[in-house]
C-alpha cells in the first residue's frame, strides 16, 4: 500500500517570545487541534526554507503570523507566488489569519489595515446562504464563536472568490477560491489558553488599544465549531497517498 503524503504546515513566523514561552510554537497549536493526522511536514519560509514542490504533499495549511502582508517581505512574496501555483494546480490549501490574507492577496485581492482597527478575542462568525452549499461548511450552525487576533483584513476578495462568512467587524471572515482552496480570518487552532495569552501579551498592546482586556478575557471559553473546520479540511485530504 503506498505511503500517505504528508500534510504540509507552512509556518509564517514565530509567536512573540512571551507568547511562545507561555503556550508554545504555532505548530504545537495545530498538532493539538488536529490530533493524529498522519505525517506532517513543517516548513518555515520566513527562515529561508524552500517551499516543497506540488505533488510531494497532500494538502497545505498556511498559518498566522505577527508580520503584515502589506510589508511585502521577500519570504512572504515568495510564499504568495507558491500559494497561487498550488491553488491553480488544485492542491487542497487552507489559509489561517495571515494565511487567509496572503491567499486573497496572491489570487488578486486587496489586503490592508482594517479601517475600524483590530479584532481581538472570542467573537461570533455568521455564515451566509452560500455557505449552506459549501461542502466543508454546509452542516455547521449559522453562527459560531471563533478566536480572532488581527489588524489587517481582506478588504477586497479576489475576482471569482465566494465569501462564506462574516463577523460584525469583518465581512470577509471565510473565503472560498476554488473547490479545494479556502481561507479563514479566525484561528481554528487556538485554545482558550492561547487566546487568553495573546490578549494579555505585551506584544499586542497596539492591537488592544481601546479594548477592555478584562472583558475580553471573561468572554474566552472554547470554539469547537471553528476548530472543526480545520479538522474537517485535513480529514478530507487523508486519502491522498504517495
């Protein structure tokens, strides 16, 4: 029987030191959310690591970052080009937060700072009518909680993309680009501990301006429906063998 191709986790940066010390690195958050999913390959383009050739992995998840897409860092631009090629090749790709914005940018959308500022904490996402026809989202509740922490957003989705969900702050929380590619602005991999640590992190002081930290912390509980989107995406790729 052929060996299963690995799931590719494209890590787009390290968490700030105080977050990393308290709750670990981004891959650990994804591993905990996913459980046993077979082989996983982690690649860090921000450290100069090459992105693997299409056909050598079964699916890709592009993580969040503390960088900004509009900085147009060389490693980010290189990953955007690679992402465009992977999506056009029909590879299953899921973008998360920075990954969401990078996918939209790579495919022709516009990303920038949200005009109303940052979105941080446990916040409701509402699915729209198009989500009822989406193979990954059709059986989810109309509204579910998610963990969010971002200053930039997808301002204009790419041509042909379908928006599937929104929050009160951001109308482009979930975007589908093709039958195999979609992205989410929220963090399905976060636990309550990770979200709480980010709210209290000194690295988030700009994002937290004008927000009541204690109120945000009191709202943090769990986001199982959000997590299930990541889990279902990965589970749907498990049959891809080498």
